[in-house]
């Protein structure tokens, strides 16, 4: 956790373009976008991956989806994809749970 780039962004130790922040999560723009809109919803709690979700973390996961829905609505996205990569073989590159919001329409 000490060298987790997303934890450092959450703690504002390194810069990130914050689009949303609440007590449980933040949303930033992806530095390497794969779509016209590519945002990341990050829980403030360090959870390395979906594989490592613990009892009670379903509230965090549900909150992340709700934040994504609300932000997509606020930004006027006409359609979007939510994506979570799980583990190295699932394409996960940073081991801090994060939800991608991808849209080519807004």
C-alpha cells in the first residue's frame, strides 16, 4: 500500500485531476485514455483487487457504481461502459481496485 500510486493520488501526494470526491471515493481522469471519456472511480480504502474484497466491502463496490452512474449523468454521457480488470491476467495494471468509466459518446 505504501507505494500504491492511487493511494498517493487519493492522499494528494501526487497530482490527479479530481472530478469528484466524497468520503468513500474519488474520480480522476485516466492518464492514458482508451476512449473519448475515460475516468477512474477509486475507493479511498486500499483494496488491491476484486479478488481481495472482504466482508462489508460490497458497500464500497456498490458506492463506486453509484458514483459512476451519477457522474455519467452529470457529464451527459449518452452511453458508457463500466469495467473492472481483475488480477494481472485480467488486465489489471495497478493493484488498487478501480472502476473504469469509458464512453465514446461524450
